[in-house]
C-alpha cells in the first residue's frame, strides 16, 4: 500500500489527473506491458501499472476488501474526498 500511495502522490505532484491504476501480477502482466511499449504505443500516460505479488486462496479469505480500503486511504489522490 505504501508503494501505491507513493506512486499516486508522485503522479499527482507531477500534475497528473484522473489516474487509472492497472493492477497486475508481475510474472504475467509485466511482459505484456513491455510488449505494448516495444511493439505498440504503450500504455496511455494516465494508466499507472502496479504489480502485486501472488495472493493465495487462504490470503484472499483472510484479507480485508481492497476497494473500500483504497478509497478510504487514497481517495484524495483520485480527486475524491476520503471518507
């Protein structure tokens, strides 16, 4: 979560608005993103790739839902009031 926060804060500080966070797993997502950069136009400037580690089924059951937590902590980075 610290890395996500730092990335969003840096994006905002650089003047970025309305970021879209592309959450992906490193082993599968990174090569696809690299291929887009090499053979295409790459990701749009407002799309920020964010790699996460593999989550096991037991981790998933014991974890808190991500969406409300992200909104609560980082809503202001998305131009929304944090609740």
